[in-house]
C-alpha cells in the first residue's frame, strides 16, 4: 500500500514529463537561443564564427527606416485583419448554424479551404487577381466596372492580401464559433424568442456574450498567426509594391536568409516576439470574463 | 385579417430563405472556383493549360483537353514516394503527438501537483509563439543533435503541441467525476483510469487532435526542406515545389496535378471527420 | 482489452522510429551531398560515380530561390552539409568574403582552368583564389514570333543582326494590339524573361553606356540614381505604363510567347531546348541581344558555379567532384540534358563548326553561344545579395508605374545603408 502511494506521487511527473521536456527543448530553448543570437553578428566573419556585438543589432533595427516601416505596416495590418476575420467568422458561423435543408453540404464546402496549404492558395489567388488576365478583373469587366490593379498598386495590395488570407482564415475560425453556437442550450434561445427578441437581438445580446471565451481564444490565436504572416508575402508580393505589404516576418526573412545576417534577423524577431506578447496580453485583459 | 397575417409571415420567411441561400451559394462559389480551376488544369496538357486563362474564361473550370499526362509524369518523378513519406510522417506524429498531448492534458485536468499553474502557463505561452519565429535556432539545435536528414528530425520537434494539450485538458475536465471515482475506489492506478476510462470516451477530442496534427505535418513545407532535403525523405509540399519547375521552365500540368493531390488528401481526410472535428473543439470547453 | 491495440500501435511506431535512426554506411564508401535546382545534376553525379565507385553524390533538389536560403542557413551556421555548394556567379564574392568556400587552386587541373571562357574564369575567383569553377555557360538572346511580325508588317532580324533598343521599341509598338478593345492587349510587343531582376535588366543602363556599381564595389549613390539610369528605366517604365507594349503583373513571359500573345521575348538561351522539344505552333526565330544605338553591346549571361564547403567531412572527394562537374566531359552532359553550352572555349568553337548546328533551330544554339564575347559579368560586390534584392523591389515598382527618379533614389539609399557594414 505504501509502495503504491509512493508510486502515485510520481504519477503526475510520468504524465507530464514527455510534453514538458519536449516543449522546453524544442520550443523554449530555441526562443532563448534566438534572443542570444540577436547579440551576435556572423555575417562578417568566417563560417560559423560569431562576434559579440551587444545591443548593436537592436540599435540597427530601430535606426533602419525599412525595418521600422515593416513594423508600422504590420501594426496597421493586424489592427484591420484580426477584427475583420473574427467578425466575418462569427457571421459565417451564424449563417451555417441555420437549420435549413442542405446546410450540411454547405458546411462541408466551407470546410475545404481549411485543409488547403498556403502555397496552393497563393498560386491560385495570385493569378485570379492578375491585373490583365485575372478572373476577378474578368468579372469586374463583365459588370461594366473599371479594371482594378489589386496586387499591383500600393493602395490595394495589402487589402488584396487580407482578402486572400481570409479565404482560409474566415472558414477556419468559423469552425470554432460554430462549435460554440451549437453548444448554446436551446432553452436559452427559446426563452429569448418568447420574450420577442428578433434574430439580430438574440445574436448580439444572447449569443455573443455566451461566446466571449471562444472569441477571446480565436482573437488571440488569429493575432499570433497574422503577426507572423509570411507565406503569401513571400509567394505573391515580396513586400511590394512600394513596400506596402512589407510585413515584419518578410523583412526578417530577407535579413536572415537572403542577406545572410542572422544577428539582425534574430533582433527583429525578438522585438516582434515582445510586441506579440504585449498585444496578446492586452487582448486577454480586454476580453477577460467578468464575474 | 388572420389569413393576411399568416401570408405576410410566410412571405417574410420565404424572403429570408432566399436571402440565406443566395448568401450560402455565393460563398460556396467563392470557395469552389479557385479550387476547380486547379483541378481542371491538372487534367490538361502543358500547351493548353493557359489557353482559357489568358484571358480568363469560364472554360478554365473544365479541362480543355482531358489527359492524365500530368499525373503520369509526377508519379514517374517519385511523387508516390513523397505521398507515402508524408503519410508515414503524419501517422507517427499523430500517434505520438496524441500520446504526449493526452497524457499531459489528463494531468492538467485531473491530477494535483505542485507548480501546476506555472506549467500550464508554459503550455499556453508556447502556442502564442509560432514555430516560424524560432526556425533558425531550432535548425541549429536539431543539427547539433545530429538529426539532420533523419525521421526524428522531422517528427520529434513537433510532438508537443500547446494547442493539442490545451484541447485535451479542456475535454478531460468535463468528463463526469463519477466515471473516475468508481475505478479509483476499486484501486485502479491513474494510468489504468486514463487508458480504460478516459481515452474510450474521448473520441471527438482524439479525432480533432489527430486531424490537427496530421494537417500540420501534411502542409508543412519549410521545416522539412530545412531538416531533410534528401530525396529519400522528401515530403509532399516540398515535392510540389520541385516538381513544378524544371530547366527554369514551369511544368504546369505537373504543378497542378501535384497540387491537386496535395490538397485532395487532407480534404478527403477532414470531410468524414467533420462532425467529430467540430465536436472535439466544442468539447474543448471554450463554450459559454 | 482495448488496451492492446493502441499499445501494439505504439510499439510498432517506436520500432519504426528506431529503425529509421540506424544509418547504413558501407566501409570506405563516401556519400557527398549537393543542394541544387539544376536539371542534369543527377546525370552528372551518376557519371562521376562510374569513375569513382566508392563515392556517391546525393542530389538534394530544391527550387531556385531555396538554393540560396539553404546555403545561407547551412553554411552560415557552419554545418558540414552540403559538401558541394551551388554558387550563382555573382555571389562567389559574397560567399568567399564569408569564408564559405574552400580554395580549389590545386584541386582543378591547370589545362581545365585555362580552357574556361574568360568572363566565367573571372567570376570564379575571389581575392586571388579560385573558389568556384563554372559548370556551363549561358547568354540572353532575343526570341521573336515571326508570324506576328509578318502580320504587323515587320521584317524580322537575321540571325546575326543585332537590333537596337530603338528598333525593338518601334517593332514592339507595331506588334502590340488590342483588337477587341477590352483594355488588355491581345498581343504584347516586348517582354523580358526575368522582368524584375538586375541579371536581366543590367544591359539597359549598361549599354548606354554607364556604370552599374562604383569602382570600390560598394558605392551605388550617384550611380543607380544617375540621369543615365533614370533615362534607361524611364524607357522601361514607358513600356509598361505609357506606350503599353509590356504587361504588368506576374504572368510568365514564356507562356505569353508560347500562346502567340507576345511578339518579342528576351530570355536565356536555355529556352531554345524547350522550344525544340515542346515545339511552338508558329514560326519563331532568335537574334542577338539588343543594345542602345551608339552605345555598347553588353549581354547578360553567366553560369552556376560549384564550390566545396570548408566544414565538409569529405573535402577531397567533394573537390574531385567539382573538378569533374566543370570538365569538358560534364559540359557535354549539361548540354545534352538541357541545352546550356559548355564553359570551355575550345568546345564552343567545335560547337559553332558542327554541321548539325548549321540550320535552324539548332542554329539558335550557335547564335546564343556566339554572344560569349559580349557577356558582362554581374557587378562584382560582396554585397550582391542586398544589391539584387533591393533593385528587384525598385524594378517591380517601376513596372507598376512608380516615379522612376524617386524609386531609384530610394533604392540607392537602401543599398548604401546595407553596404555600410562592408566598409569597416
């Protein structure tokens, strides 16, 4: 009996050890290594040999208008894309939560983008938005409206990127909201209906408050994903035109993997990491459940 | 008077239905169009693949001249190997990833121990920091472990996943206490409770976790490219990026054929599990 | 009962994982790794193994852009792989500066070195040391659609007739047409293969003639924002924005040309093989690369080079492979597989005299190979990667209608800032 009790004391460790060890080794140690790397330069010395430069990389980051600009663009982008995607995902979830004939088919179709990789999405949409040959301009012309430059003009490029990533993002996040909506007990909705609340009233004053925790979760996850958005920029716009889609991760990629300056790239990523954590903290505080 | 009222209600309802279906269909088209273009293009020849696209016409959504050339060509280039590799990678990741995630999720949901809040914060914080941010130090770490060009280099770093742990914790937390108390009183160990009681009732969570882990591996591109560019270990997304271009020229029919297969597999996987996938997230206790 | 199945699955996976970690290595057998995007790499590697049965070369294929990324990460972090390094001609200096390439002066036979075309030999040297031998040779040429030209009432150039950019512009304007008046040309006049890379666009300013980089190999201010550059790229901007003979957007020029929607197409000689193997359904031709009236003839074109990773565990074997891959024998394989001609002066001469190449379309190879004397290497600078990337941004913006002088001025400022770190 005593033996068994002793064994039980180690049970939590047994259950936790694999996950915690793996997280520390493969998630946290690289973060620390990244911060450390930001204090060195290796772009100017022999292979692998590094030189300690203190905070020089950070100073360089703050002095460079291109890096600085990429932070500003990312900030504006985040402030637009996150509420937009969360809002549209909520509406889409409400739409596919309607109990009408054939809804299962639509739900299945809406699930498809979730499974498609960013590479394929980027190829398809990059072409669809081509100024001369794109499908979208073809439709616009058919409607008798003037052609749009989309990815070719600084005033539309970032919006086009937002549209492309929302093609995947909105259906994806709406899955979470759909799960939440289906979890709301029908008694609550029934009593609202008896009180004479319309669908809009019910959505705003009954459903939204009940979804608060999911909204917080989705908003935070979406924020993290979009702060580190890279693939569509790399594959479609390469930061242009006129740096209008030059997001931080793309600048970090350029510094690290094109120019070969891992130190500066690490400094940019370290700053980004701090910004992300700060942003998420604010979102948590704002959306904290009130008792 | 009463009949008028009913007609009005019915009219209103019909209008609502029409509006609803117009919306549903419009969104469905926006989702299907780009995909059907890729699929249709995969069945054309290289010479005709752009004929209906320059400029774009509705014909682009149907193969201009049906052929399987693209598919034949990619399987000659060992695309089958890449598919198998990725299935293997996905399967192993799912099995071990679920084991690691479910065990720790169980501990967080049901066991008492010191530093629980701190350790759980460690889990939560880990998925606030996407792996992309630390890809270079991760590469150096894996290299120093001697894992470049190996299966474990592709698998092990992704096994512990904060979202999976979180999902299991939330799901397990809602399992009724009675289910656990009975065998505990009978002297079952926690491991026995976990294997015999918890896992069998957690199908939705297991499936959700499995789908998330598998999709993650399937759509993974940069990490496998970095850790294992060897042809023997080539995965689907890397194969797609290589097969599409040769001699500085795009082999369109092959690019589209490989893209089609690369997206078909996860779609086929996710559709039958749709109910569970949503159910698993639902069970994650985020509701209300 | 249900315990058994998951457990068995567990055990099986564990076993597989363990098996996978056991690497089989034969005695004395050496495996070299090589990251590349080059067609023909497997064939060259296989021939090398025929001569050296104990050495195999594992070809890790990646796409063009990823060759550079892989090099940056692996060589930059001091990894022992790849053993064989693929080096694009203009980054020999950049890699050399960082110590990523082993000097090969003693590893390559002297007569082989002497045989290389001069420009290629120059590109393979940094700081007086031979770091990365060239493996083949290339040049840009002007392709044209003869049927479209005829329809537009233009006499195509002879295969040895070098047009001026003025002639090209005039022809392009005649070729461009929008019969259905939908605002998009049915036929475009002129487009470049790599329309936003300095590799392709360098001759536009250089042929004026004007410099593309300061003598110190670092300065760009006063050069890429000079009046000459503004003049050259105003012409480039006009093609896309005012006279509207070149398409904006990302549609591949090769596809437009194949689709009879492009009259004049400037791209690498490696396309000839494509047009022969997958025949075009119209009459086409090849002429030498254009130049400015009264200016100098300069033609883009160089080679991939191969080097040896100094941290490799098999430097000797890797050097032996590099020597083979840059030999005349390998040169023949490169040509057979994808139509790039050899880096060796003597072979070029044989090539031009070969009766099999006297007629079109094989004559096209001779036209392209004949450009060798006019090929100017890309700007020799340790900061080439920064220079190229920032200029690409600028060229793309100019295509899309941004102000030319302002865009070039900003690009100059950005490049200068990056070059500062090399000045110390």
